[in-house]
C-alpha cells in the first residue's frame, strides 16, 4: 500500500512495482475519475461517494488476489482520524 499527499510519487512508484510479473496496480484515482465524470470540476467528494469508491477498490483487490496476483494499491490520504484506545 502506498499512501500520502498528492504529488508524493505514489502513482510513479506503484507503476514501477506493477511492471514486475504477477503484480497489478490499483489506483483509487481511477475510481474517482469515473464517479465524478460529468460533475463540475472541483466538486467536493461526498461520504456516499467515498463509500462507493472504497467498496469498488476493495472488490478489485479481492478479485486480483483470488487470481493469485500481488497488488500495489495507491491512494491519497485526505484526512487523518485519531484512534482512541
């Protein structure tokens, strides 16, 4: 898993890893492009859209792992939630 702010090099690093046999790249950005198609540029992401994108990403990862593929997932951290123990 590669996570971090925009412009950190996640996509480039993931693509490099995915060049190796048996590795697949999954980019959360691809799912956001699809879900925001036809929406105004810069429109904020809704919690419902976040759930949809996260579910689709997880389905894709499960599908690839079931086919015996290694997966490199890259996504942007939009918010940091504090976990209380």
